[in-house]
C-alpha cells in the first residue's frame, strides 16, 4: 500500500496519519513542498490514496504558490481514477477549489477546539462510522470552502458551517484537523503564538495547551476510529 502525502510546510506534518499508517507497514511518500527541490508526481496512478495536509497559505494563492495548480490537477486525476483522496484544512479547500467551488475567508477565524456535528448523511458515511454524532475537533483556519456541485455535506460547525463533504465516494474534504496530537498542538501554539494571542488574547497559549490535554483524553478514541475507517476504506 502506497500513500502520497502532500505536506505544504515543514511545521505541519502528518501526525497521527504517519503513526497509524506506518504501523500497518504502508509506504508513505511525503512531499514537503517548502523544502528545496520539492516536486510533485505528474500522476497519482501509482498510489492507493492521496492525503493533502493543511498550511498557512490560501487555496486561492496559486500565483504566489504555483504548485497549488498541480495539486488541484492531482486531485482531479485521483477522482477520475477512483483513487481515494482526503484533504485536511487547506487540503480540503484545495479539493473544493479543484472541483470548481469557492474558497473564501470565513466570517470568523477558528483556532482551538470546536464541536463538530455530523449531518444525517455524515452519520451514514463510512468514514464517520462508529463516531458520535457530535465530537470535539481541532481547528486552525481563517478560510472556508463552499460545497462543489454534486458534493454531500457530512459535518457542520457552529461558527464555520461546512466542516466536511464527500464527492463521488472517492474524495473527502475536511475543515478540521483529525491528524493532530497534543505535541503538534503544543508546537503550533508556540510557532504561531502571535496569531493565537491576537485571536484569543493574553494567556491563550497556556489555555489552549490545557484545553488540548483535557479534550484529547476524551476524544483520542474518536480520531483513532476515524483513521481506522479510512484504513478499512483502502483495505477493501
């Protein structure tokens, strides 16, 4: 099993994805796009799945980051070949954009832990099988995606409505981060602390770390189930 992982910046890695997939013995081809000499494959034909991670840039900033055009081409290539493709945060926005939907600033940023609500379709979706109808998920974004034509909304949020959608049962876009661990969240709170403090005020770094510790203990099983579902999807 070989999985292509598109990582936009070195500080936002695959987290739980690498841990779980490596234990299964799957080969991970991780392309870190802000590293010198990083390139993308011309096709995804040789992969069993594609996962596109988050990043600080906008999905619509192709002129500044030209490789984003190629990412969108690979998304369309995967869908045409019926190869599962999953996008997280920026990755989900790129899937929406590749399918012709608008990506734009959300009315408010979301940074921290927010409740996610599965829609009726989401409750029946294989990817969310055995997950509760409502759970806490980690967010760090300012943009949101609209639904592409033909997509099905799977999950909603209170301050950012579109949290997950499926397209043709082979592409899934998520706004939230099911790949993070407490170590990753702690790292982000440090390297992005200026943005965090501007968003939530003094003391936000310590508060988010404490909140993460508390909610991770309650929700770790939710994220494990999510990735187990994705693995079963590939094993079929």
